[in-house]
C-alpha cells in the first residue's frame, strides 16, 4: 500500500517536473539528488568514508550557517513588528514581549542565535587554524572567512541599537565615540582636527548621520542590519562555499 | 608495500583498449584504492547534517526557556548607566581602553587584528600540518594564535567579571555598589619614572622611552633574525618584517597590560601627537 503510494507520488508528472529524477534509493538517483538540486549541490556527490567522521570539523561551519539562516528567518519575522523610529521602536519591542503571539520566542531565538553565531564563527576559525586548513591553496578563503567574522560582529553591533533601550543606546554611543578617535578622519583622533575634521563632518558623523545617536543613526543601523550586511554576508558566504569546493577540502573529506 | 594484490580492482575488459584511470592533484598516486572508498552524500552526509541541525535547534530552544533577551528601560541620553558594558564579544576591546588611548584600543588595534588574521596564511610558510590536528609540527603558529586569543578572552573575562563602577577593578567579593576612590591609584607615564630615578630633565626621560620603544621593535626584529636563521631564511625579508611587526605589537599589548596593572604605567611612549 505504502509502496504503491510512494510510487504514485514519485512517478507523477508533478514530482518529475520538480525533481527530474527518481526517489534516491539507487546510486544514480542519489547522485542526481545532489547535483540537480540548487541547494544540495554545494556538496560533492560522493565523499570519502572518513569524511563522515565528526571529529575533524565538528560541523562548526555548518552550525554557523544554520544559525545565520535561523537569524534571517527570525529577523524577517521581527521586521513585521518593528518600526525604526525612536518614538516607536522601544514600544514595538515591548509589544513583542507582552502582546504579540510568539514575540518572545522569536526575539529570544534571534538574540541567542546571534550570540551563538559569534561564538561558532570563532570556534570554526579556531578549527580551521588548528588543522592548518588556511594554508596554500586555501589562503584566500581564510581571508573571506575573516571578512565574514568581521561582518558577523558588525551585524551584532548594529542589531544591538534597534531595541532602543538603555543597553542599546549606550553600547552604540560608546562604540560610535570610538570611531571619532580614528586617526586622520576622526574629530578626536590623532591628526584629525589638523586635517579639518570636526564633529559635523568626521567618520562618526557619517556613521551616525548626526553628532549623537538619534533618529538618523537608528535608520542607518536598521538598514545596515536588515539589508546591507546580510546581503554582504550572503555574497561572501557564496564565495566561501564555492572556494571550498574549488580549492579542495583540507581534511579527510 | 609488496602486499599481494589479491583481486584486480579494475578488471581489464579484453574487448576494450582503454582502462579506468583517474588523475588527481596529489604528489603520490593512489594505488589499490577502490572508488568504493567513497560514499554517497545522500543519505550518508546529509543525515549527519540534519541530525546536527536538529540538535542545535533543540539546544537553542532549550536555552531560551531559561534565558531571555534583555530589555532595559527606554533609551535616555541624559542617564548613563554605570558601568556601561559593550556586548560580550566587544568587551575585550572595551577593556583595552584601560591600557591604551581610544585611537589605538578602539581603532588601530582592531584594524591590526583583522589585518594580521588575514595575513596569517601568507606569513606561515610551514608546509606541514594541513588536514589534521597537530601541535608538535607547528608549535610557533599555534602559539601565536593561542596567545592572541588568550589576550582576547582574558580581557573579555576581566571586562565581564572584574570591572564595576567607573570601570574600576572589582573582585567578586568587593562591594559592587560602592565607588572606588580613584585617588588610590596614580598613573604615571614611564618617562617620569626615569626623571625620578636618574634626576634628568623630562626631555631626557622621554628620550629614554623613545629609545626603549624603538629598541623593542628593532632588537625584537634583529635578534630572531640572527638566532633563528632558518626561520628567517624560509620567510624572506618582507614576510619576516611584516610578521615581526605584528608579533611584537601583539606582545606589546600583553606587556602594556602588565605594566599598567602591576606598575601603574599610563604611557610607555609620549610624543606631541600620540601616546602609547
């Protein structure tokens, strides 16, 4: 009965139009399942048996990707309830906490997946370092990885402002003040004032869209956090995965 | 090596003039290895990935039953929380503000960390230790990485647990509600110590510190060049100089932390433009 149902589905025109191969219970279809699928074809069709050992990668990079996907999904969900306006942002978060169904769940998931992503990026980097996987011919992918690490940190930091509470406001104020100490292009940095950089035209002003953290800073951080940086991360992730396949895997894969 | 091939792996077909051969990017040919040494990603690897994803998701769901995303009171530009802590992954940098001026701790040093990390594959010329965990074959590289991250994590731990009001040093058993008297600690630049010791003018004291600062980088670069000649030869001049600069800067951060915490040294180098 079940077999018949399965065959009915697998042989149907709809299934065939979507997957273009049979159910992957034989080697040919198993190969098709990987390389005719846009998502699965990041994998090779076959890997060495030893690659199934967990003690080499510990799945750290994969976990980082998973957390990024969780962050994208919960983040988009949160965007439905959030207004990047100083008069509303904090109340939106309060609504998420006390009014909206699933609001706490999504916010907590987003927050802790973010912490987790920072942690797992670092663990993944440590693994890559300890196995010498950054050495030739994989040097460039290590650079891409460092770019992704920095992007992860900046994503976390820009997201920090959005709840518009005391924690957010002062963490970003302190961080932005740092920018004003940038040599040459910061109002407080060495050689900054000498080169004509003032509170109204230096790097901190550019970052915040003003001299203090206010509405302009909120909208900037919002756009960076929800659009620009996730896009940048996605592009670099694509390069990162592509290069793993092109440069070859370092370990027993 | 001379083990007998008991079974032909790729039996030759007498009707065909060609055999099954594979070219690989390796320094040695893989002989007597069957293609069956590999397994299909579906379902073998995919199953591992799915199980891993489920475990992480479940772990996350369990975690948020106990911990919740924080939300303090509404942002208020007129009230500064004390102490003001950055998110944990930036606490290391925030803690470094104790030891360095903001232009260095907040801008130049993070920039150097990022650049140094990116350059690592180009500075590490040791071809050994790819694809497996090893410490003995690449002790120095592992030391460098671990040292850098030790500073990173130690400063995070200090920033999280040992800093209190006004970013002063609080032990876990100190009274965290009471302000420390900042007058208890007097910070002085290094050159004033020389002024006091040798009864020289401030200008001469500064000259001492200039010499020490430049000497640290110069000798730190030159001595290993002579002592570990093979390492220098393997790296070449520019690679070595780049590495030396980053290495000595990293060690310098650790030294400065020690000087500041144990001897209350505020600056080791004072110039009209920048202080370090």
